[in-house]
C-alpha cells in the first residue's frame, strides 16, 4: 500500500508537527507533502529525515516568513499536489491539507487539528497579524476569508474519515462540516517531561505570543498580584506583554525544549489563558507533576482534571485569573504531584500510535 501524508506547512516544530512525526513513525515508507517546507534542520529527525514534496508556493518570495498572507492561494496550492499514485492519503490539517484532491478508490483519513482557524474562529487575529484589519484591506480580506470558509466546507466531502484531536474539535467538525469524527488525543512526550516533586515559588506561562493566547492578560494579572511569574515565548504580541509586565514578571523570550522542561518541572503552577483546541503544554506541565491554572474552555477541559490536577477560571479577564490564583494558593497543597503525573501519562506517544493505527486499520477494512 502506497501512502501519502499531507501537512499544511512545515515552518516550525510545534504541536501539529509532533502529530505528523508520530504518523510518519506508523507509516515510515510514506511520502510527505506540504505547501511549503522550511522546516528547521535541527528538528528534521522528528520527521524521519524526510523532506516534503511541495507546491508552487515554495518558490514564492518571502514564503518562509509571509506564508500566512498566501492563504488565498492555498486551496489551489493543495489541490495542485499530485497524489494520484497513492492508495492511502493521510492529511494532518489545521488549514487546507484536508482539501487535497484524491481520485476514486483512494482512501483519505484526515487528522483534524481544527477547521481552518483563520476563516472560522480566529479571523480577527489573522487580520491583525497580517495588517489587514482596517479600511478597504479589511473588506477585501473578509471576502477572501468567506471564500476560504466556503471552500473548506465544500471540500469536507473529500475526506473518508475525520479523526479529531479532542472532543472539543469533534464538535467544531460537526458544526462546520456536518460530519462525525473519532477522537484520538495528540501525542505528548511524557517520557521527556519527567516528574519533579520539589517545586519553587514562581508561576510559569509559556506560549507563542499571538492575540488569542492572551499572554498580556496573564502578565497584567500577575503584575497586579505581585506574584513571581516567568514567561517563555515570543511572537507579535511580545511588546504588548512586555508593556503589561511589572518587575515581578520575567520575560525570557524563546527557549529550547531543555530550558522549557526545567521551568515546567520547577514551577509552582503552569498558567494558560487561551481557549485551546487541545493544548499540549498543559499536559507536559502535568507530566512534570506541575498543576495547571487554565481558562476553562476548549480542549484543556479534557486534559486537566478540575480539583485534582488543576483549577479553571471562567472568564478571559484579569480579575477572573487573579481570583483563580488566590484560590490555588489557598488549596494548592492538596494536589498530589504523582497523581498529576499519572493523568498526563494518558496522553503518551505510544498510546497515540496504537489508537490512530487501530482507527485507520478499521476504516480501511470497512471499505
């Protein structure tokens, strides 16, 4: 059986690329396709050393850094990938990969991280990051995003089986495409993020600094509380976060995995204010035995056990987060670091490979 694996774009090593790496471990002979491939060489081992067969977007000027601005061209680009010689197509999709063209008789399984975020849920963020949030440019961009949204809905019929990364995303798939899906939680390297029971007196927030992550909200809340906060990450909102950070908030910028792991192991709690599709970092924190303080919507509701491995706050507001921190400080001693670690072990990479392969094999047998 010839297998093709299609990913949206290869630029950074983040959550969706970890899923991709595990899929390639299951199908090591598969050919890899992507709209563009500028993947960091230091991480290519996670893709078994593979380089992707790319679309015409690869040759565009500034494709490495301005690829999101090429969104209007992405449907045509993914449809230009020649997948005709394969028996099984697996798409790893949070944008357009699931819209790849297949011929009659081919099987197509989509591991869906989310329906196209820029068109469905994060339109405001996309417009702001691309400088398209005012005047005529905003009007034109909204017309393009309406086109992308309609294309995304119509091309759902090209997928034989949807696999969602959480029940939360399964709900989005149902609303957007009218399709059912099977949930297989993404893989987390719980072996790399090991338990440490001795915690230190600081809180940790780590994320790419984009608007929906609400990192500025976290910085402001802790500045007002006067509690020590360490912040890891960079991105377009770094300046906004810095402006709201008091002397008790330490901004470290981007850090490699080893440094991030060290802070996750030592932190009193990990703080997240985003509405995440699933959220791998909160699971990595729990693998270190570190409880989580999280905004209580999205996939984090499925990975954090309220009162046992973390607590939730109900509004994306400074006051709501401050109240959650105060509650945590009153009751934080009740958490068992070993129980927190045990919860994280539910999401290991081996479990992902077993579940995804079982789902795929049953789908192929059913055809």
